[in-house]
C-alpha cells in the first residue's frame, strides 16, 4: 500500500512539473508568412518594431505590424481569450528601422518603450518603440524626442488616437536612421 501511495504521489508531482514546463511561452521567429492581426497584411513588409501576442489555447501567436497595435489589442474590452505572453522587437539589437529582426524578441513587460517621439510606426501612425536597454531608449529620446514608459504605462489614448484624439503626437513621418 505504501508503494502505491508513493507512486501516486510521485506521479502527481511529475504531472505538476510537466504543466509548469508546458506553460512557459517563448517567442516565435517571425516568417514572411506572418499576417498582421488587424491589417491582414504581411508583417515583414512594414518597417519598424513588431509584436506577437500569445493566447491560451492557440498554437500560433497573433502578429502585429506595430507594437502600438499590440498595446491597443491589450486595451480592447472585447478581447475574450486569455493572453499568456506578449513579445516585442528589441530595437536595441535591431539592424535598422527597416530591418528590426525576426528573432530578437523581448518580453513586453521588460522593455523600455519610447512614446510621443517624431518616429511613426510601420503603418504610419504613432508607435511605441521597444528597447531592452534603457540607455538606448534614452539616446533615442535625445535624438527624436518622446518619453520612456513601461509596457503597462502606455496610455490607451496614445494607441487609439483616431478614437480618443491625437493630443501629444508628433506626426513628422520621418524615419529613424
């Protein structure tokens, strides 16, 4: 009887470990086939940082042509599925604005986001530019304006300007070098 109880206890403990391991979400490398959730256009065809949102019960992430679109998605009161992870391009390690990278992802909540700069996103609207290093975000702000915020501090009014108003946005449309 003791052996059966011990075997059952070990089995339950291992099952719990298996669930913990299975719940770790990792970023997916972006391919040329990735379609933007809102625009249904190829994400790679647009310059600037991207985002991927992982949902419980879905194998593939939702792709976003701009980080600010992913922030808007997170603010969406009609979103029904549970979000398990959000990853954003790491512009600290991007080759350039035009080539943000397909594999240099960082967890959104650890990024330093520059908002309110004169750099528009890949879809031509205000962007939240993610950096893994604060000093890179600070240098960007010194060059292009804006301010640094954390993922949870991007105002909904910033990512939904058409619905709430364009206050605080620069709209020069110049590209980051």
